[in-house]
C-alpha cells in the first residue's frame, strides 16, 4: 500500500465498491480532507498481514485517524463523519433520526445482499445469468419496490432533504442495472437516483441517462 499522510484522515477502500464510496462521498460533501488508499479486494489485499493489523475482519471500507483510531463499516464511518461535522445529512429530530437509522439497517440487510451481490457476481466474478440464484432478482426487485412506494410520495427517504439514508441506498441502486435490474420499472426510484447523484456531485451511472460512472 502507498505511504499515507499521517496528519489527516485516511480512507481505505475500493472504488468499484458502493459500500466503499459512501464514506468518501460524505467526506467530499462535507469538505473533509482525507487520503484515499485503493485496496484491491479481488487480489486479496484485505487479507495481508499489514491490513489485518488495521482491521482483523479483513474488510473495506476502513477509516483511520491520525491518532490511530480505526473504524470499519461504511454506514458507521459516514455517520461518524457527518455527526462530527454537525451536518444536515443527519436529522436533528429524534424520530427522523430513528427513521434514517432504520433505512441504514434495512439497506445492509434487505437491499445490498441482493442488488450488490447480483452485480458483483455478474461484473466481477464472471458468473452468467443462469448461474445466479433466482432469489437475488426476486428479493432485489422487492427492495426496489419498497423504495418505490416511499419515493412516490416523498423526494427523499427521510424528511424533506437528503440524509445519510439516501447516500447509503443510492450507492448500489445507481448501479442496479449492472446487476440486471431495470430501474425504468421503478420511475420514482429512478428520479430519486438522479436527484441524489446531482446533490452529491456524481456523474449519472445509468447509461440510459447518457452518462457513465
């Protein structure tokens, strides 16, 4: 791994991973200075002795502060960064905060395991459609359907502005087409993806919108 500047935050991750990009987007949005260390998860770089000293779980993303503190897990990192900065990405109202947290948990348990896994199997593991577990498509579409129901009535998942719930869920939703999901079946989700990408200053990932990741 490249040497890092020990005077500021370091984010370890892989730019092909939506989970790894979430804390990076939050840091960029909040104007937090950091060094990015690219970790090749497919080449086993998270299993090296050097990396396991930082995170025994052998996973990215990982945040490391100059005082030696380390924090794994994408949603935990971005939550800490946003709360430290007093950002509006975190609702101040206790119930709105709880709603945001509910979406963050839901993203990791009911969305990412299907949409992200299907994408990874097709894009990076060389699997074909016939080799995939059919449940990945069924459960992934159900997750998108739940989002569609919410976003039919609101511009954002919580409150009247973007929160960390939107950041977390856009990470793999914007790439759902790479996993074989057709977002045109979920027009409210499709509009929300574009809205959230624009708010984060991201290029549109859906080729149907005329731009690449």
